[in-house]
C-alpha cells in the first residue's frame, strides 16, 4: 500500500469509529510510525510502505478506535513549541494551559533571579517550559504521583533544565516546608467528582488523580489559597488554571484568603481560563 492508500483506509476506519479528528489522527500516527513530519506524508504520497510499518500503523489505529488518546499512542505531545514525553501516568498537556505558562513566565521575567513552585506538575510541561524560556528562573516541582514525577524529570533532562528544577513527591506543599517562592503555579484537578463518568472516553483514560477536584471541583483551589501565602515572598504570585464557570468562585476564594489584585485571564477562545493574584 502507498502512503495515500493507507491514510485513506485508516481515516475511513476512524470515521466509522466516531473519532473526532480522523484524518489528523491518522496522519499523526503514520508520521510517528515512519518517524517523519506530517508534511512528508504528502511529499512521499506514492511511496510503498513496508509490511512491518503497515502492521504497526494498523495496530495503532485499532488502539485509537479503543479511544486511547493519540498522545499516549505516540508518547509525545507538543506544548509551548516543545515536544514533551507523556505516558498514561500524566495528564496530556493542552494548548489552553499555555496561557497560564506564559503569564507566569512573564511575571518571573520581571523579578530577575526568581524561584517558583509548580504544584501538581504532572508531565512537567509548565515548569519545564518556564525554565526553558526564562533562564533566570529556578523551580521546584511537586506531584503526589511518583510515576508522574518520573515523567517530569525525564522532560527536564530532555530539555536540559534539570539543573534548575528540584523534584519532590508529596501532597501539595508538604515537601516544601520553609521554602519561599516568587510565584506558585498550578493546573490542579478541577472536574467535579460526579462529572467524571460523563467525560469523553479519551479524557477518562487520563489519571483520575489529575482530574478529580472533589464534590464541586474546587477542593484544590481552597487548599492552594489557604496554604500559598506561607510560601510566597512579598508581592508573590499565585496563578492557577480553572475549569468552565469556575472563575468567579475561585476569584472569591482567593480574595477571602487575603490575596490582592485578583484577576481573570481568558484563553484564545475567549473562555475564562486563569485566575491570578498577588500577596
């Protein structure tokens, strides 16, 4: 089969399986198998593929039909222009989180030699990206999952920032007693527990630890707001990603915790995506 033929066949299978982006997923998976760019699939459209590659590709398509996310099948996901390693032990980085990452990065740039904490680091996408682009920043990254922390450490080494990031396994601030930071950043679990069974199958395959925000989805915001002041320098920043319709409530939580200048940031789609405040 040629590249064109196998893409056509795989796309049809994904369409029949009600996959949201069938052509894109087929292209990404084939490019992964062939170790090439998606553009190359069209440059070499009439290339005959070896049986070994066809079999491997068809296996990935079958697994995609089981609603396994593409990122888990390829083991990678792009974030902030960097190709992060991901496994089923971590939440898949999403473009929406780039808003939070850029905002915190710009804040740290104004502080010169600065330190920040990434609470619930997962794949390390936030802290690694900030450390990569803000050379004067140093970080600590915390996660309750040892397996997630291993992925974050892998990504830190991958992008040569492991000399500026310390990794701690524990619940929120429990490993950080006595430390003070210029900023605290977090993309915490914010899905209400009762909503978890209603999520898309692909999302349900991601770690429950990274999704479940408690009965109303706000547990971690309350805990972050209560504990963060102890770990922030004067004028320090707390910035978090939020879910749909959570902005005003999280803003109120931060205000009650004596944070100042609480603001809400919108993503590129106009949705309220980040709540940030200073102490």
